[in-house]
């Protein structure tokens, strides 16, 4: 089975712009979660989607949003980018509705200048 | 509130040494899961193990072993006979049943392990 894929892998944006990141989960996985990783804050949960519904949301401003499509692919969007949004954004997928191990993609490295 | 503490920021060992990575967690839930992930320099988090709160049995997988003790809220990870390929950042994480936690992972700060030849 192919693993979790994320596109693009690297992205450079200017402050004030918006960005959309994409994640394709492992085939058959219906849950997709997003995490932000920075040197200062570590790994932080952004949100999780299951069957196109947001099930849980982390403590991030409304500029961060996401969605999931019927084929389980997910996108996250960050509007009005700030310098502090520079981070590695990781997507993870898991099978089923309950507690399952999550499998992570390689991440998208976002740099905001 | 839920919290995961990995007090060891960096550990440096010589190949073939045994090394233990500590993880202490806080939760009010009685149902929760604990995880360990490895992040090599490539950046992708690699799943290592999942353990639920009702199963305190220790686990061994090759050179890896995990010791889960609810009495001390710890879930420690030991690598026996370490190898250079074990060099990575290791994360301990917690997922709670309460408030629909499910796949919401709370991560520790990570422990960077450097194994030298």
C-alpha cells in the first residue's frame, strides 16, 4: 500500500498570502489529522477529519481551516500568513473511527517571508 | 489537563550501548492510549508502538522494549545494543477518550538520540 502523501513538499510564501496544503491518506483510511511542528512549540494538533466531518480541533486561530473530501483526501488552508506560521505541516491518516495508530506523511515545509 | 513530558532533550551514546528514553504523562481519563514515534532526519514520523491504558504488559520487539507503569504514569522506551541507524528524535504521545480525543495526539517535546560509531 502506498503511504500518506503530501503536496507540495516545500513552499515559500509571503506574509499576508494564503496557502493550501494537500494530503492523500493511505487507501482505506477515513481519518485524517493535521499537525504543525515548529522548533519552539513542538508538535501541535491542528484538526482531525473523519468521513468529511471535523471531529476535533486544536487551539489554533480561525486562519487555519481544513476540509475532507468524499475520497478521504484532505486539504488545510492558512489565510493571511504570518511569519510564525513557518513550520513543517504533517498529515496523518488512520483506519476506523476509534483509537488507531496514525501513519504520517513526509510533511510540507512552509516558509513565510 | 493532558500532558506528556520527555525530560531528556538529548542523549548521546556509543554504538552497542543500551539506552532508555523516558516518558511521563498526565491525564484524567481512565481510557487512553500511549504511542511512541520515531522521526529520522528525513522528517517523517514513524509509528513504533501503541499501548492502551488497560494493558500494562511490557512489550519487546527486536531490540526495542517498552515499560508501561500506570502507578508512575510512565511509558519508557529502551533500545538494546543501539545502532547508528537508531539516531533520530523520538516522541512519546498520548490520546484520550474524553472529549472525542480519538486521533488527537498530544506529543512530548521529543528526545534527540545520537548514536556514535
